[in-house]
C-alpha cells in the first residue's frame, strides 16, 4: 500500500540507534483524524514488509513498548545488528514506513503512515 500524505520525521535514524518516536493526532486542523470530543481507543503499529526486511523493528520491551498518551502514540524503534553494515544505509535516504491504525472512541478506523529516514550518520 502506498503512503498517501505520509508524515516524515526530520530525524535521520542511524542503523545503530535505538530511538523513541511519537505521532500526534491533533484536532487543531493539522490532522483531521480526530473530531472534537473523540479520543483514540486502540491502535496498532506495523512496519512495512520492506522495513522489516531491512531489519527495522518496533520494540516490545517493557518500558519501550508502544504506548498511547492522550492523542500521542509513542514507540521505540531499532534495527538488527546486520543492518549496521548494510550498503542500503550508506547515505541517508532510505525510509522505513510504519503504518499506524487507530480506532476512535466513536468506532471510526483510520490509518496513517509515518516515514522514518534512515542512513549512516
């Protein structure tokens, strides 16, 4: 599935990084995902098959597992050790896609795609 209007993080993730990320679902006109009075009831995060093949993963460790805090979904991401020497990351430009699916308090289901740039730093 192609990302439509994906969100791109400015941070370029080095394959050796183990880093936190956050995705805000605002009601201030920057994102139409949530309506007034609506909240996020549930969510899932799924790296794309290409990201998984590149060694990218979302942590499920205690204290670093994905968490919902109000309108913010926070998660930690990392690569396997083999990615550190992969030629795919010699220069920034490779993007790891993470599909975020939310279910709202009113039962609506929506998806957004986040793109995390990756490369040796």
